[in-house]
C-alpha cells in the first residue's frame, strides 16, 4: 500500500472519530434535550480540530501530511486532558476552572431585579454528571475520556503502521 494511502486511512480514522464524538454530543443535546455545561462545550473543540486536520492530510504532499498527522497527538492529549478535568470536577476532586460552570447567581433587591438577573436559558453546572446508559454510573465525560484514549491508541498504531516502508 502506498504511503499516501496509509496516511489517508489514518486521516479518515481521525475524521470519523471527530464526527463520532461530535455526533454523540449533538444527539445528547438536541435529541435527548440535555443541556451541555461549559466544560462540555470546551470538550468539543479538539474533535473539531481533529476533523480539520484529517481533511488536510490527503490534499497535502506525503511529507506534510505526516506532519499534520503528528499534530493530531497534542489535539488528542488536549481532549483527554479536558475529559480528565471534567471527570475530576464531577467527582468533586477540584472545582471547575470556568465560572460559567457554577450555578447562576441571582442578584437584586426586588423580585423584578432578581427575575431580570436570571439567565435566559438554564445552565447545567459542570459537577452534575450526565449519564446516558441507565444503571451504568459512567458519565459522558468519562466515556469521552475512554473514547479519546482508544482513538489515541489507534492513532499511535496507525502512525507506526504508516512509518513502515517509508521511502523519504
């Protein structure tokens, strides 16, 4: 198999992983009606970047495609770091780094002032885990971390596989 084809297969894996993670997040939010917290929204960014990197690989020369594939490593590590951070917040190991993750502060002296200070949409605190599978106490943050770890292992194996028989 040619080197460009090997890189394209690995790029396709990164695109599929990114779309899979984003699809589950979209489905949870729009179909199940579960509002994401601030950390949930941040956890989506590495997957978007991964999709963009995956799209770039096949259109670049082989040498540059490999460089772009190497950029997937820090993106996946960032995704794993965000998942670990979110799981730690859910397990009350540390507070959330984002002020939006805390409950809304309603201020004012009169009832009208308090109503006016309330957010238009309800916000979900980051320390309230979202469980998708009934009876299985594994939150979406933990599932995201496990998924990221699986994708990182697949990426690592793919990088070793694509390095074999390189000609440049």
